C-alpha cells in the first residue's frame, strides 16, 4: 500500500535571504504511514498548478513507485527533485 503525502506540518527554509514555508518529506507528520523508506511507494497529492505540495529533502531516497494524485486521479510519474 502506498504511503500518501499530506500537508500537515510546515518547516521554514531560507534561500538567498528569503524564508519559505514548505512541507518537507522528512517530517513524519506529513505522511499517512511515516517517512518513506528506500524501496517504498509514495503518492503525492497535487493541490493546484504550480504547487508542488512537498519538498523532497531526503538525500538519496529511491522509491519503487511514485504516484501523483490530482482531482481524484492517480497516475505514475516522477514529480520531485532530490535535495541532494
């Protein structure tokens, strides 16, 4: 069963003097079954165009499957970039 990302807890990151509130992948509260592990499966809900819904800050994470869910439709896809 896929672990689903949920926007529950934000973290502040700074970039070039600007602060941003993001939903980090490394925060267990942002997942239905805890932080994903290597070889696992994950589903990420996309709430709006231009909103990535999460920040993959887990270096070297690899998943056997990654799904994007939008408007109730789930489809496979590589939708994130690694922080490493």
